[in-house]
């Protein structure tokens, strides 16, 4: 009884205050930072809108003509498709320097089979798609099984694919006239629909469809959640039961397939098959992804951001060209866009730090 009484006496004399944690009032800038962290696509959308308004003022009404806006879409369609493939890789915290080389190699394979060897165009295209997936699987297996860094792996395979491309093509282009005679279907995505003054090619429609399908896969399927989890923390994802190696290989294979589709679309866009076309596609695709708000550190960003990133580059190039700015300074402006985009990404990431 004595013990119980003393215990109750101690309790009665104790401090009854509830612990309180100090909260910091968020400033407007803090709120903006949190909003952008939760909605990374907002940044490229805002930049795109501001760019359109700025060049409307600088270049005048002709910039907003239906023909010019549709022309911008045509110009970014192939790089946009490559950016979709690149986005898949970068979300996993990797990078693929071989996307353009895969695209060109598959277009050369399709062209050689259909034009030079007489293989039916649909079959040549299917073989090209299979080749794109095989090239992606090669990248994925080297990274997952041999544990090579993605940058070094894809830098090496870029050289391999480019050399194969020159060997198969003999460093010669396949002319537009030969494609028209022997394999006109290869130019399918060069066809267009006229809507008022706008000319919408099937390649532009294809680009939008690819982004919508990949957005659905990444946001509405278990596979997509696994891809983001791997990019955020591969070790934690594996400990939670995700088969990280299998998922990574599937990502690289899907990216290879998308590159092969871009190869088919590029034939319609250019009209011929050149072993040296879209030579800078690797860097341009990364540029679109970075400007689109997808983090180079993986695990964050929407694939739709890459579409807006490609459009931003197209808008800048078209607007500066209309304003009479030299090509040199167009490249200068795009370089600053990349630096600013990465700086914004670093600032936004501090929310989760």
C-alpha cells in the first residue's frame, strides 16, 4: 500500500504538460517548392506557356499560325519519340547514350530488307522491331548481369550499333525514289492530315500515342510502380520483393522497341534512309527529358514532361529562327535551358532531403 501511495503521489506531482513540436510557418516559396515536388510536370508546362507568349510578342502573329505550330510538332516528333524511350531509362536512374544509334540501325535494317532484298515491308518492320528489342536487351543484360554502369555500357553499345549501321548500309543512303518503288509502306508516318492551315503528320500522332501508352503503363500498372521504385532506391525495391533485374531488362527492351518504332517513323519524316541522320539524337533526347522535369537521379518525374520538354526545344528553335537569331545563339539558349532545368530539379529535390 505504501508503494502504491507513493507512486500515486509522484504521478500527481509530475508535469502534466503534453509534448509540443515546433512548427515552422511555410513561406510562399516553400509552398511552391512542395507543389512542384508533387507535380514535376508543372515546371515544363509553365515554361512552355511562357515561351509561347514570349515568342508571340517577339515574332508576331505568324508564330502562332496553324502552319508554324504544326511544323514545330513535325520537327520534334522523332526526337520526342526518342525522349520517351530515354525517359524510361532515366526514371530507373540510368541513362542510354545509344537510343539514336538503335533507331538508325533499325531503319537501315528495315530499308535493306524491304528495298534491297525484296522482303515485304510489314515483315521488314516487324524484324526491325525485334532487332530494337534485342539491342535493348543487350544493354539491359550488360547492366544487370555484368553490373556495368549504364553510362559506360550504352556509350560502348552506341559505338557498336553505329559501326553495324555503317557496315550494313555501306555508308550509303537509300534514296526516296527507291523506297517509293519498292517499299512505300516504310514512309507511312510521313503522310499527313490537313486541318485548316495545319498539317498533322501521322508521325506526330504516333508520338502522342506513344507518350499516352507509356504514361498509362508507368502510372496505372504494377510494372510502372516497380520502375519508379527501382529509380528511387534499387536496394530497397529489391528488399521489398521487386525483381529488379528482370524489371530493368524489360525497361531497356521496351526502350529499344520504342527506338525501333522511331526508326520507322524517321523514314517517313526524312523521306530517305541515311546512316548518319539524327546523329545528335542521343543528346537531344536527354535534353528533352531534363527540360521536361524528369530527374536525372531517377524515381521522380512524369514521362509527359519529356513531351513538353521536346516541345519547348522546338518552340525555342522556331521562335529564335523567326526572330532572326543565328543558329549559334539558338544552341547557346538551349544550353542555358538545360542548366536551369537541372538547377530547378536540384532545388525541388531538397523537399525530400
